[in-house]
């Protein structure tokens, strides 16, 4: 399905979100360093855990509201909320008013609004795109994000140190602009929206939400998918948590490239910018190609192999301090990422009922929100047990996720095997 054949909603989102993501990635990868310098490693890690606890609730609320009030409504409100919080963060880190705590609270709220935006945006794609084309459309959006991951950190490495507040200000303006564009140019796509009963108490939506998610989590296949996703997310969540701290501590003025007497040397922050941009560049160039390639194979094998690739990459990261060793490990890491980039969202849309699609995508996003909640523990963990053991534990979690994916697909395939056996009799 070519982009020119896309629904107008998707075209508007692709452009608007690309602009926002480029600015966002100019400073986001360096926030772990920022908070570690302001609060210390141990406190920064615990604070990041606390911030993600709010995102877990916001994520579930976002999925419920996307089904009840509409995809467009929630996307407009959440992008506007993100913009306001970015402006507050910019003020809190400005030369006129410096407050790391207010900055942290604003950052936590940005995460909450992002968690509300995500399920509505994913459900919108599933609403307007035929099932056969969804993997490719999700892959294009994923590619767009990773183009930002290429461009953003490179620009951020130049501007972050001296223009941090200005970057936050620009991102806030772009988010508010995106909310206005979405309000003006997009239409609602939710197939059925539950009408609000005016006689309901203010807390009744929460009771209904808990009831609905209880039904979802009784789906054992889906529950295994979430648990496996949470475990493997502990590896790729480190891309903007543990990796920047690790490279800053172990890479010191290394030679990146030499020709005769001329050479390029990199510091830890620059090394991190290089491997992050490598990740984004590979994803931007190869996501659609690898997604189409993976569609030729059984989903079970792709999911399992992806987790194994993450495990190998994260283990290798902990064994090397050489810049080119880190680049090689990132190549393996990125291949594991690309293998399931388009398949995961398509898998969710296949197993979710149409009238609960927003909630299924929200519940599936628990892989990331719960993953983000747990992932910052890796930072104080390096203080307690060291980098190598921390990376080994992360690799082990990825292998356990591979085992859970195997069990999940065995549960899916068992009823099919029974039906085939009965039909042959």
C-alpha cells in the first residue's frame, strides 16, 4: 500500500509526528545524563521508575478513552498537553529559573500524555487500513520515528549542552501545533464509541475500565504476549537509559577513525550519539524491507529469534568498551528490533475485537509502560553489582521472553492442530 493511497488522517499524522519526533530526539537521549547529573545515578534511576508508574495508569486510561470518546479527541488533547508540559520543562531549565524538580515533574507528565496518545494513534491505523496492509503501514510509521532517531541525536550532540532549554521550547511549540493540525484536518475513525451516561458518578468510568481490562487479561495468549514483551523490553529500553551512562563512563577520547597523522577521537557522549544514530539509520533504511522479509516466515520463529538477538547484543555490549565493538553490538541489536517492528502491531490488531481495539492496543502498550517503569532500575544496579552483571541479567530476561513466546504460539497453534485432526477423521 503506497503512501499516496493512504487515508488523509495517516498522511497528516505521518508529517506532523515526524516533525515532533525529530525535535524530541534532539534532547531525549541525553535526559538520563541530565537527571543523573542533577540528582545522582541512584536517585535518578528511582525517580524515573516513579515517573513511569503514572504512565502505566495513563496508558490504560488512554486506551479506554480512545474507544469511548474517540481516537481524534484523545490525540488532540494529549498532544496539546505534551506541548504545555514541554514549555514548563523549558522554563524550569532556563537561565532565569532553574528547577530540576519542576523539570522532572514536567517530564513525567510528558510521559503520561504520550501514553494516552499511543493507543489512540495505533487504533486509528487499524481502523482505516485493511489487515493485509497493516504491517507495512506500521512499518512506515516506525521508519519515520527512526529517521528522527538518526537526525535528532546528531543535532542534539551539537546543541544539547548549550541550548537545552531552547530545544524543549521548540518541541513544546511543535506539539501544540500538531494538536491544532489534528483538530483541523483529521476525522474520527472509531467504529463504535460508548455514549457517556450523565447519571454515572465521576468514578464510574474507572470501574468500567477495570472491568474491561479484566476481560482482556483473561485472554491467556494476550497475557503471555504482554509478559514476554515486558521482559524483552528491558533490553531495548536501555537505549536511552543505561547506554548513555555506560558509554560516558567507559569511552574516553577513543580513536574513531584515523588516516595517517589525522584522526577523529570521540568522548562517551559522542560515542552514544554515534551508536544511537546507527540504530536509527539502519531502522530508517531497512524497516520496510525486513518487515516484508519476515512476513515470509512463521510469526513464532520471528518473535523467538528477535528476543535471542536482543540477548546476544546486550551481552556483547557489556563485554566491550571499544567504540567499534559497540557499533557491532548495535547492529545485532537493531536487527532484533527490525524483525518484529511491523509484525507486533499487526499481531495485536488480529487478535483484538473491533469494539475493544483501542483497549487492546493500550493493554499491549503495557509492554512498554511497565517496561519503562522497571528499566531505570538498571542504573542503580550498575552501582550495586557493576556493568557486566547488569548486562548479563538483561540478556537472561530476553532469553526468558523467547521461551514465553514459544509457549504463547504453542497455545495458539494447539486448537488449530486439534481442528485439523478432527477434520481428517
